[in-house]
C-alpha cells in the first residue's frame, strides 16, 4: 500500500495546510485501502481489537503492549503508524503485528507485541479425592493471564454439574476440563428403564446396559428378547431409544 504517495501528493496540493491536517487525510486513505484489501488496520490504542473475540471467555480483558519500543515510530521515519495482524497469526502471548507507516517512505515492517488476556478461572480451594463429587464450594475464581496457562481451564461453574474428580486435586490447582469426569447415569450390567419412541407412539420396557454412559451419551442395551439397541442416557437408569 503506497500511503506515502498520497501524503506527498496532498502536501503539494495543499501547501497552506498543516502536517497534522495532511496526516488526517493520509489516515483516511490508509483506512480505505486497508478495507479494500480485506485487512484490519488500527491505531496503537486499538491494538486489543486485533485479538479474536471467539478466544475470549466471559469477563476477559485484553492488554497489548510492545515487547520493545521501536524508535522509528513517532520519528520522521514513521510519523504515524497503523497496525494489523497477519493472516493465520494468533494474537496470543508473545507474537507480532504488521506496521504501516503513514506519511513517509518507510516500508512496512513487523513489531513484537505481548498479548495478555486476563479472566477469572476456577481454582481448587481444598483437597478433592479422585472420584469425589466436585461442586461450587470446592473451587473459587481467580483472575489469571490465560496466555500463560495451558488450554483446558474452566471459567464457568455450570461445567461442574454432575461431575466428579478424575484425579486427586490439591489446593491452588487450576481446574481443567480433563480433571473432571461426568457421573455415569448408566453403568455396565445395570437394569435400566427403556423408553422407545417413534412417530406417534412411545413404549416402555426394561433392558440390561452393556456399557457406561454419562448424561446425554449413547449406550448399548440388550432387551429381554436378546435384541441389541442403542439409546441415550436421559437420567439415572433411564435410556431413550428412537425407532
């Protein structure tokens, strides 16, 4: 993008205007050209807007800062700068942005940034034994920088519903999804109630579970007649079969 060409042309055409006024027009041209090329260019104060919102949990705040100050920005080499994320680059932790100088011949370059995402996550309050049901009283919220944590953190108490600890948990541990196991509604060998549903009818019966299933999971069952069916665990010892 040749923003510097626009700058030079406007300077010649508008000799009576100030540099600030010219730069305003240059920024406008930059925004138009960037939009035309499908890029999103922002000012330094808007750097946080380059972070993909789909990566952010509820209540998160984003802080983006330069890893190291670049002496070109704000100097005659780069009197005004616009920033953009590169395609495929995840704005998370230590990364980089593209820099386009407006009002000079300085070619585009890359600049390192540090992206921090602060959000409340669940932390274990006391020791929880493996297999023990875990509830709201066993955890607490702490605000942490998610970019420094491995993925899998839990940010919502609703994820604790019908869950037990998959391993022993210690005070201060970050609660992760793979530390939780859903409580089985149906276990192998259980005699379960079966509700068979079809177009315009429903039939009740019993069967033997041939596997284990949490709420909403599929489980194989065997009827008294020896027929093998697959159904969904809808409640404790209740399986729904669609015909």
